């Protein structure tokens, strides 16, 4: 975020928030039941998403360490990639089942689920230019 801070994901299921200027650990957030595999910071730079082997995506308040939202996909397997739309209203999630899911971050509703036709989705990015919010996905295959 803007104050030269950064977020890290860990195999112990925790997300850590650090000062890049001093190397000081500012906050530890826990909730995942297994390794955290994916992270994305929201445009406001005060919140972050984490995705893990437990099939959940969690929205965190970085300053307070609070979990603000839990997105659970019971049949999707582990979460391998997360991205946030430019406005910060939606989360794009790539999973072991080869699906990309788009979730509303205002209420946690699943808006769309797309089968990519391949193996697990390992990487995601969004193209904020035309066409608006085009999703780029990388699979295992």
C-alpha cells in the first residue's frame, strides 16, 4: 500500500502485513485452515484478499486485522489465484477445479462461475482497459 507496506501469505494459514520502510511486522491475520496461496490488495490499499488451500477467500482490514468477509466454495478445491476489479467491488478467484468465480465484495454473492476447460487456474490478472475488466487466466495445463 501507499505507505510502503506489503502483505505476505504463509503456509501456516496466516497473512502478514509489514512495513517496507522498517521491516516491522504490523499485523498478523489468521483464519485459513491450511496454506495461503494467493493475495490481492484492493484499490483503497486498506484491504486485501487472501485465498487458500481450504477453499476460502477472505477479505481483511489490514490496519485492524479483522476479517471482513468470508467467501467459501465447498466444491472448488483450493484457491490458487485472486484478483480485484479496478473499482474494488468484485473478487475474481481461480481454483483447483479449473473454474474462475466472480464474487461481489459487497455482500459476498457469487456473480458468475466460468469453466476454463483446463486444469487448475494458477494465475489471474485483469485488463482494466477496453474491453473493460477483461480477465486473463493461466492454467496448469
